[in-house]
């Protein structure tokens, strides 16, 4: 997919120009998972919203939205399209605000908590956010899983703890011990801290099957809840479920200081490690 800029609000994708309205729609839909709610949020009719998506799909030649249960989510291609636009905005934005990019869980935390700083937060996968950080396009990189930092011997700052809970289809048998996970089907969320769960199951010689792969924990949750005999490990900060692997999957939510020259970055990190811990607790995370 080749992207070229057209001013500050449009992108040329493979010869077709899409203005900010499409990306507004994609961003809203990624959060609400509802065309009607997104249309209301953008102050347009549901018909206009739906037509906007269908028209874009016809030009692009691939689907960017899909029905999931009673709602609508972005497809993998739709998420990639939105993330490419967000990367573009990071590149062109000239601001004194603190620019933050990172995984969906960690960036969502920093976007939600109350703080006295001016920030621009962009949500993607840890991997894509790391690519932005390597180019110096952000001030702070946030990580849902510190694996990237461990592998590259990069200093990172823990700001909270989280763990994974087991989510199962409504009519599934009750899970009481780790052996009850044997031969079950799971949904894998790429780029998440689920590696901790898979490592634990392998350690205990549990035979499990990855039946689906998705890029969003919210998509995984809906898929499990609308299926039979399906399971997934998701972050406890966002979902309530079986605490079976609580201690095996405990991990840090962390950040990496990319811009060493902006004093606001140090002040923001200091806030998160001190007064901000109470705000972090309110969002369902464990404090340091």
C-alpha cells in the first residue's frame, strides 16, 4: 500500500485520495465498535456513515470493517490503514505537546488518566510504535509487554502492573485448575502479553490449540463471547475473568523515554511514578 501526503488532512492511497473524514470514521469505529454510535459521535446519519465506509472499500478493493456479534469492528486491513494515518500525523505534527505512541493497553492508560500535561497519544501495536520511536517521531514509547525492550537491552520505566485473566465462552465448562485447559481452543491477540500465558501452558505440558488470531483484545473478547467453547487470555485492567494464571502472567506496563531533550517528558514520567499512581489505580491497574 503506497501512501502519499496531500496537505495536512488527506492521504493518497494507491492513487485514491481519502480525506480526514474517513480516518475520523475509522478512529471512532475502532473505539465504539458500533456504526450507529460512531455516526452519532461524528454528528452524521448512520446512512452517511455506512456509505462512507462502503465507498472507501470499493475504491480500496478490500474490506475495512466487519460485523462482529451485534457490533462492527475494523478488519486487519482497516486497522493497518488507521495506524498508517496515525503514523503520518505523528510525522507532520509540529507541537510542544508530549507525543506518545504505544500498545493499545499502555497508550490507552495514558490517554485515559487525568494529568496536567498536554499530550498527543497514538495507539498501535508495540512493534509499530517501536518503529516510530526508532525514527525519533515520538517523545515516549509505551509498551504493553516489555519484551521488545528486554530483547534489545533498552532501559524502560515501569509505571504499573497488570496480569491476564481467562475469558471463556458463556456455556463453557468451569475452569478450576490449569489441567482443565488441556485441549481447549484459544484466540491469540498478536503483540500482546499473551506470550506469558502460552509459556505457562507449555511449562505445565498443557496441550492447547490457537484457533483464531486477531489484533485487538476487544475483537478477541467479542469473538469468545459470541462463540462456543472458545477461550482467550486478556488484560485484567480491561476485562474481568478467571484469575487462574494471575501470578504467572503478572507483567509491567512500561515506557521508554525517546526524547532526552524535552523537559516535559521527565516531568510527565515523574508524575506517573508519584501522584499519577492513584490515577493509574482508578483505571484498573496495579500500582508499583
